[in-house]
């Protein structure tokens, strides 16, 4: 099924009024009810009832969402047989989800339909990978894919969020918020000058990235994932792997972190400190420092670290199997 068949999208330009999603949907009702060619008041203006976004919203709202039982039945049918009618039902029942997510980024572009089209591609990717037997609802699973494609599109095409265009700026994009919190916790007065020194970039680079991260247009620092430790920028920084690779690595990475937390719960105080302050730390303590903390030699700490790493690898292999290229420790 082509994107056009599943969504009926048209690449037309629209300057979106700042009324928000609810207003847009109310306006779409008015547009759908108005005679062809009539003018409908929108935010103090009048737009033709054939406005493409409102026409599209009125169209996709005709498709009711699926309940869990029907969703699982159709998903299994499509997964096992490739049934196109099942795919159509799964797609159309989630088109309004794509619109809602696209509208959350509406101030970043002139044409919200561009974002809807990218989001529909993400929806199709989610449907190709969705496993109904995992116990997760399709909208929950698909929402990340939809956002991933929309944000990737913005990072690639919208000037105001093209901040990750150099290695230094990509490093900022990944780590700025975390470093700011760390410095503030240590009592520093954090400003562009201090952050520029820490990252080895100019103050202008810091201001540009801060502006993009703080933007209401596209919140690149918004947490994603259950633990809230990753952001859109983490997963979607320009010049990185494909969206498919990002999602696969993200899902496996979250499983690794959960497994490490279980492993950590059974450790002694010393081994827990070695795990936290050496193996997993972005700024690991020296062997000497840990030796002094526990009243032992640096060689004893080194040997304990090697044994602990081997135990951790064995634990992860037992729980998760082959980890491929997933790295244990900080990025």
C-alpha cells in the first residue's frame, strides 16, 4: 500500500493558525459541514472550506479507533498472512494519532501536511514491525516511530533546528542538558562561557544549541522512553544511523539498562561502587581512589573490576543473548 493510498496526503503549503489542536479539529468539523467553496472563520480570518489540512482531518476522523481485541486480531492476521484489508484497518484507525503528533510540531514548519506525511511513513514502519503478542497496544508502539520520522524530517529540512551539523554541535546536542544539571548540582553558576569551556566549543555554539533545545517548536530535549533518560536529540541527531537502526538500538539498549539494574541489586557495596564509578561512569574514578575508599590496593580493585565485568557480560548474555555492538558503559 502506498503512502498516498493509506493517507490521501497532498503536499500543499499551509500557514497553521496558533489555535492548537482542539481548535483545528473544531474548525475541521465546520469545514466538513460547510458547503463546497464556503468561507469558514478561523482565528479572526476566513479560510476556504477546502483547506487541505482541515479537509484531511475531517476525512481521517471518520475512522474509529480499534479496541484491543480487534487490534490484536487484525495485527495477527496481517503479520501471518499479509492481508491488505487488515492493514488498511490498522492504518486508518491510527491516522488521527499521526495528525495529533504532527500538530505538536506545527510551529516548526509552514505545511503541517509535510509532517503528517512523514508521520504516516513512520506508522507504516511500525506496522511492519509490530508484534501483537508482546502485550503493547499498537498506538503506544507506533507513536515513537511516528515522532521519529517527523523529528528526523525536521532535523534534515528545517533551518531552525539544524543545530547538529558538526561533531562539536552533535556532542552538545547529546550532552548539554545533562552537563548543565551536573554542574548545577556541584554548585557552579552555569552559563554559555562555562559550558563552552567544558565542551571545547564557542559560546555561540552553546547559545545556538540552547535555543534549539529550549524551543517550543521542536523540543529536542524532551525525554523519550520509560526511564526518561534519553531525548529525541539522542536518538535522532543528524548524521547518525537510520531511524530503523536507532529504534532497534534504543529498544535493545533499554533492555540492557534494565538487566544491569537487576544485576546491580545483587552486588556488594564495593562491587556496586566499581560498577557505578568505573564501568558505567562517564567520568570514571581512578583505581587508586577506589582503593583508598575501600582500604585496599589499586591492583586489587583492578582485579575486582575485571571479574565484575566478566560477571556482568555473562549475566547480560544469559538474559539477552547476543548483544551485537551494544556497548556497556557510557556513550
